[in-house]
C-alpha cells in the first residue's frame, strides 16, 4: 500500500484505532516506512505527532510503542466529550452558516429515513458525519480539532452498542438541528448534553477492566488535544 507522505500520520492513527497495532506494540520506523511506502522522515514526524496526541509513547530501549491507556484515562475521555459536545452545539447555534444547516438537515433526513426502515448499516458513520459537521459549525478550529481527536481516541478504546431505538436517536439529532437553526444556544446545549449522555452509556471498553489487568502507564495519555 502506498500513500502520500503527508497522509502517514492519518494512516498510522487509523490503523492504531482499527487495532492493526496492539497496545504496547513497537512501532519501528523501518517497518512503518515499508508498509506505507514512504521514507523514514515522514514516519518519524508522524510518530512525534501521535505521541503528542496520546496514541504513541516512547520507551527506553524500545523506542516508539502504541500507548496503553488506563481505564481511568479512557473514562476521562468520555467525560471530556460530555462537556465539549454541548459547548460545540451551543456555539453552533450562534455561528452556524446556511451551508452547515443544509448539511445537518440532509444528514438528519437520511438518518431518520434509514432508522425508520431498519437499515442501520450506515447510521454510525452518518452520526459521525453529523457530529463532525456540528463541531465545524461552532466556528472554533480549536474546539473542532479537540472533538475530532476525542472521537478518534474513544473509537480506539471503546466498542459502542447500537442504540436500542435508532428512530429516537435520530429524532434527537433533529431536535439539535432545530435548536441550532433557531439560534437557541441554551436549547442546543441541553439537547446535545442529553443525547451525548445517552450515547455514552452504550460504550464498552475494548480492553480488560479488572484492576490487576489494566496497565498503569508511566506516560499519561495527553487528552487535551480532539464519531458517534
């Protein structure tokens, strides 16, 4: 597989999230360079970026390795999203453009239609697209980037159960858009908070949760940096 050098970071991150590289596994520059068809220079730069994001750690005598987040670090990510998703929706109600509204309404229309038909195959990706667009509508690059990174890391650490009632879930998406369209920031914040809290309850850790099986990292994951 060959990809442009500027995409190396995204490719490695995606493979970490997908479980191609195990937690704690070494990430050698030579092997990564051969896998992605690039030189070691962009690989080295990508690993530095991924270390800053918390996906990679550097260990003495081992070099770059996939991070091993603790259960508490994983829980912190969900708590951060519970705070930031409603903030993004509130800002979107104040700053959204007609283009944002057009995309959000289109996603809700498609999501509601597929939920009613029981066609749930694409609902998760549609939900991710919806929340990415909502974050972009906030008009804050920093907030959008933080939420994006959070979603990547949450997808890496958690499996998500399909909603018991996808029709209700997409009705909530519709209510969020209605509030954003009216410019009602408080309503947008409240509905998004309720929706995010319900969605959070469907998350299940992908790694062992027993205290004696959770590694306590000496290199805490940096979660200050961003699908349904």
